[in-house]
C-alpha cells in the first residue's frame, strides 16, 4: 500500500506547487503532477485486481472515531483505478481548457487546488472502512466539487446551479449520517467490519433494511438515481467541461460504490428492497434517456444520459441482489460483472463526450444544438472522438459500451433457471425495457452528433471555429482508443472485475462462475476485431482508389431547392419531434406556436420545452415547503446576542446528554 500513499503525497505536493507558479503554468503543473501520482496509485490497484490480494492498514484516532481501518482490496482497487485514470485524463484536458481563462481575473489558482482536493478525496474514499472518517472525506469531496462547479460564479445561472448542487449534496449527507447512526447504535462502533459481524448473521433484519434504504438514498443522490437526480442537469452544464466530465464519468460512481459497499457489509437486503431498487434503476434508465432526447443544450443532454447509464448500472446491481437473495451465485456474479464493466466503460466514453462538448463550447461559445452544425470540417479530431464516444454510449459493437450491456442482458437470461415467478417477470420486463432504452439512446446520440458536427453551420460565427489545442485533443484521442480497445478485449475487462464482483457477492469459485460467458465474450472479441480490421482495409482501399483523382466539391442534395441553406436542414428539435410526440403523455411538454397566416405570411414560429416532471412534482414542492418552514422559524434570528449564547449552551447540554445516554 506504500505506492498508494506515495501517489496521494504526489497529488498533495502538486496542489501546493500549482499555487506557487504563475497562472499560465498552473494547468501544466497539475497535469504533470497528476500523471506520476495516478501511476503510483495504480500500481497496487492492478496487482490487487489481478491476484486478489488485499493491503490493510489501521491506526487509532481520538473519540468518537476510534479504530480506523484502511483496506485496498480488489473491490476498493477497482474504484481507485477508475478514479485515478479519470483524474489523469481530466488534468490533461483541463490544462488546455483553462487557457481561455488566463489573464481574465478568474480564480484559476483556486480552481486547480480544489480540483486536486477532489482527486485526493475520491481516491481515499474507497479504502476507508470507518463511517465517521468516511463522512468527513465525503464532505471534502462535495465541497471541493461545489467550488469547481461555481468557477464562473458571476453568472447567475452558474451560481444558482452550484447552490442547488450543494443543497442536494447535504441532503445526501444527512441521509448517510442517519443510516450510519442506525448501524453505529446497534454495532457499538463506527468500523465497517463490526457492521459486517453484527448484521451478516441475519439478525436485526428490520434495522438492516432501514439502514440500507437510508444509505442507498444518500448514495443514490450522489449517483443520480431517480427521483433525486435533478442536480445533474443543473450542475454539469454550469461547471467547466473537464469538471463535468470528471463528475459525470467518475464522481457519481462513488454513489454506486457506496451502495455496493453496503451490500458487502450488511448482506443482501430483503426481497422487497431488491425489487424496489431494480424498479428505480429501470425508471432511471428510461427517464434519463427520454429527457436526454429532448434537450437542446448539449451538456444537459449528456447529464441526463448519465442518469440513464446509472440506471443501466443499477439494473445490473439489482439483478445481482436478486440473484443473491434467491441463492443463485451465477446470476449474482454475471449481473454484478456487467454492472462493473459498464461502470468502467461509462467513465471513459462519458468523459470523452463531455470533453468533446467542452471543445465545441470553447470554439463556438454556445451549447445550443439548434445553433451548431457542420463542425466536423473545422474540428475533425474532436468530431471523430465524439463520434466514437457516441457509438460507444449507444452500446454498439465493436465499442466498449456494448460489453457491459451484453453481460447485463445475459444475467437477466440466467434468471430463467431460478425458481421464482416474480423474478422471472421482473427479468423479462427489465430485459424489454433495457432494449427499448438502447434503441432510444441511438436516436438521442444520432441527433446529438449530427446536429453538432454534420450538415452546415447555422450561425456565421461558428464557421470560424478551429480545432482545439493538442492538450485537449490528446486525452480525447486516448479515451477514444480505449473505447475501441474495450470492445475488442472484453475478456480483459472481465478479468478486471472478477475479484471485485466475487468479494461483493461472496462467490468462491470465481473462474468456474465466470467461465459460463467466456465463450460468448471470446466470439464477440473476434467479431469486433474483424469489424475494426475490415473498416481499416476498406478505408485504405478507398484512399488507394481515389489517390490520383482530383477532389470534386459539390453541394449537398437540396431536396428540390435550387439554393439550399442551413435553414432547410433538420434542427435538433425537428429531429426528435416524432419520438417526443410518441412519449408526450409521460412528459411535461409545453408547445408554443405561431402559425402561418394570410397569403404572404411573414413569420411562423414553433417552440417547445420539456420540464423534468420529477423536479416539478418532488423537488420544487420540497424546496417551497422548506422555505415556508424556515420563514416561520425566522423569529429565532432576532439579533439578540444573549439569545444566540443561550442557543449554543442548550445545544452543548443536549449533545452531552445524548453522548452520555447513547
């Protein structure tokens, strides 16, 4: 575990050095320091994942923390690996992206400092096995990301999004505190090992389920599960794009980590909890892709897509939980393996897509899909990377997004051998709905890529866009290559997740369980490699045949128009309208239209907006109720110092009484 802490020390040293150099070099220092730090952290992670070895460490802290255990086992190593890789790409890309803010009076120094603080907090969380220390580091992660989100706080929408994000993160912390307090009250300790010893025996079933629901809700807010997902489409567009990519690709996965940690510590919850969790995951996937298809802001669309993919990961976890509940280790291992593989792959292609969106925004200063178009000619590297990311997130072979979804499908098919009608019905319904989600994601990302990069520019100033610097295209190129490599080498991905999945599910014979789908993955690997090779050969043949032919330039077919322009091509809204009309009954859509009038009409207008029904029905009423309650309690803040001192003394007395009788 020495290399792990050497890496953490390098990160912290980088944070200090970044504050000491001039503004133009802060990004470079951060990128150069994050690379060796990330590699040092990855060394024990790779060893643990390949051998199953665990690296423990413990120390004693003052009351009320007590004994603190740190453990880098394959489960923790998997998430540390995802975080370390994500931090390296984020630092590389951010060093180029932040150049646009140099010399403009922005808090660039604080930005990179909090960015590294976020890296360190995320890297530490998976190895901590003490509830109190876990909550402290969790809060550091939330506060660091908050300061990163409000980087452009002079913009009202950015500041409001940051405040909303901070509130939601503290709702999450309150739920986590409540869940951990329930466990501490029964176990008499804040150590996760003591939780495991007390609750794994099957005692305190109601208490265990209550704690799991509270903790799953708290972790679920961070992950972005329905119905408390609405901070994602607010915070991600507000943050700088490398922060958006890190939060969406990496940080929200710590919510998944927390849920899996509770399964490992407390054991599988009651059946009704398993079915409820699986249902919420399916709804998250459906609602996420529906709302992503309706967004005109490219980063909001990507944020809602994260809700969809968290739902897909949740479906795999739900199948694994049900497999454990029905005593089927094969189903549990396959479902969890698919969830972890999709989690890893999503961290790559979602980060890539956000970085591509950031490159577009940097060059065009707009995220509105209806204002973009034709950027593939000016930004070919960004366009190619974004295309690969779009194909991967749609789950199409031969890219990495296909592998995790395939294994999750396979896990649902494996439920047929389990004696349980409810499970079979749930598996069939989840299979069908997940297939539907996959089809809609193709619509969504065809729309997203084509309206940004294909066709012709819709605004004149977009025609001056050029490719972004090497510091931004290089990490995007590497991530695109990983999207291809993951599709060609699914057995490598399976090897990475075998031990983590076995630790969570309690699987003993790991090779024997996962061997069931080695052969299908081998066939997929061969087909994917063949598709890649065929594409390369066809492209080489095309270059050879056209090598001596002069290039000819002609206008795109204009559908009968003599002088075609960008006004006659599909917009993002018109592209998605047929599908949105189908799902209109389940969405809160508002249409505004000014029809054609008279023989010589001057103007016709049609606009529509889609509101998040969960925000309208749940979040806003809760917010309004909170404001009303606080207004009624405003008499407490009356300006009298004596009253404030009394409140403080009363709080201390009550805290002392609580500690004595706890």
